C-alpha cells in the first residue's frame, strides 16, 4: 500500500519560512491510491470506499477485488485472493482437471469461492452422512 502527503514543503523566498506546493496526484482520501490511479479505475478520489462495502479502495485493489462492486471485496478472515481468479477455466471433475468454481462456507461462516485461491494449495474436508 502506498501513502503520500498531499503536498511538499519548499523553502520560501522571503520571511514566510516555507510554502506548500500541492501535489495534483496526491491520495486525497487516504485509501492508498493516487488520484491518477483512481481516475484509471473509475473510483472516487474523495471517498476511500467508492462502492460502500466497508473495504478501502486501495485494499480492494491490493487483494484483486473490484473497488466498484459492493459484493466483491477481500475476505474478512484474511484469506489471500490471487490475481488469476478470473482467468481459471473449469475442465472437469476428474483427477488432474480443474474443478468448477464452487462456493462453500469457511470455518468462520463466510462464503468463499474456490477459484479465488488459484495459485494456492487448497485443503478441503468433506463429510457425508447416510
């Protein structure tokens, strides 16, 4: 995450001591994204949480989620989401194939999606009763 001051202090030419020079590409809302980043993403440079989902825009970008989609945000329990999550294509259900992007509840009660963990080892425990 990046953090920048919105201005720099320069030596003054006179008795004032110093003058402030405003940085037009500053992070005005302190969400970790510069104004130019926010313009490219379409997020609000005056609001640290553009989609109102409770997650900072910079944190959403760092976790490869969409800062403009309220339902797409980092996992509350810190599960790492990988950048390849949208590139995974299911190939089948047999050994060596890529499974469908199913959803399950984790041990904390949050719904997680399999393909969000595309570059990680995923350990799942299943049980059935008949």
